C-alpha cells in the first residue's frame, strides 16, 4: 500500500434500524466507491425485526452487496467481525499491494444518525480498550466535518475517518421521506412531530404491531392519531393550560399536550420499546429474491 494513501477501504454504513434494506440507500455511494473494496454494516440490529434476516441478505446480494455485517454498536455485538472482513478484502485486492506501508486507512460513510461515530468508538473498545474518540448523539448533525484519522486497531494497524451523514440528493417519495424522518435522519421539527406520529401509528397498525397498545396501556388499537395522543398525554400527565375566549370572558381549561405526547411516542419507538419493527418490510416482500 502506498505510504500516505488516504483511503484503502470504504466501510459503507447503512442503518437497519427499523428499516433500511432500501430506503436509506444513497445511489451515489456505489458510483463513488468504484473499485475500492467495501463493507456494508447494518447497525442497530437490536431495533429491527430480523425474522427474515436471510431474505435481507439475499436481497442485498441481488444488488451486488456481499460483504454484509449486522451490528449493535452499543453492545459491541458482531463488531469484531468488521476488521477481519476489511483486512481480508484488502488482502485479496491486488490494487492495494503497491507499497511497503502496513497500515490501513478506512472511511465510514452513510446517512445521518446511523451510528458511524458509535462504530468507531465500539472498534476502539474492542481492539484498543480505549474510550470514546468521537461524539455521538440521538439526532442528526453531531458530526459536522471529516475528522483526522482515529486509530481503531493495533494489529493490524488501522485508522478510520468519521464523516458527516449524507442523505441522497433526491428522496423518491413522501413515504420514503417519512421513513427516514421516523428513524431520526432529519430533525423532527422539519417534518412535524404529530405528522411523524401519525405515520408511525399508520405503519404499526398496518403491520399489526400493537406494542404501543401494551406500552401505554390503551384500550385497544386505534387509527385516529388524535385519540391515541390524547390518551398518551393523559396517561403521562402531559397536559397544558389553554386560555379559551367565551361569551362570559376568558376561561382557562386543561388540554392534552399533543406535541409532547407525539414526541414521547416517537422517542419510545426509537428506543425500541414498542418492539422490533421493519419499516421496509413491504420492499422486502416485493423483492424477487425474497420469494420462498
């Protein structure tokens, strides 16, 4: 490998958090990779419904993506598979046997809020017994610039570059945009928390996933988001005083805080407390490789 060569392996990082066989894919990534070996890491597997994991792998292989690793970086699950996979790909590629340098330099790329920084920190815990090297957070935009190289392994000597999340330049449909927003790739207020909560409720009911009924102690499943948020607000004590103008003057009344209830509904979903969900299940069912 040439000394100072800036990029040996691209780790192509997509999120399986609740969806993401299809929705989070950026078509420009594949063009940019060219001949560079790459690994597809599907993170946050603990939040996804992986009953059809083999079909997911078949779906991806049908698109030419064979080096796939499912991970949960918070619990370091399957993280140890990544570096051997990377070194194996580099070792089998004659393109990178060009010099005497024995170090590897990789770049982590993907959409916002998928856990790119968490991957780097997890690799350092596993291989160097070191603490955090990059900031992490539950919302997009934590990483704002390409950082300097961060060592993640001693043998082999490997460095990673953390990068800001990059969405596809064009989102194909409103539904795809809502799926991305549900998983926190854009700030909630840009879409609207109640709008997102409405789409989440529609999706859960559509797939007969009624974990929200049990979690909030509701009387049963319901398609009316206003009714659900009202019950959530009352149960959590999220109410607010509102001044109402009547014929006899102003009157203060207590009303449910719908935005606060919607916020709790979304956060509960993102923490996995409503059960495992695969938002891209319909995509998997339509895929020709997914047929039994």
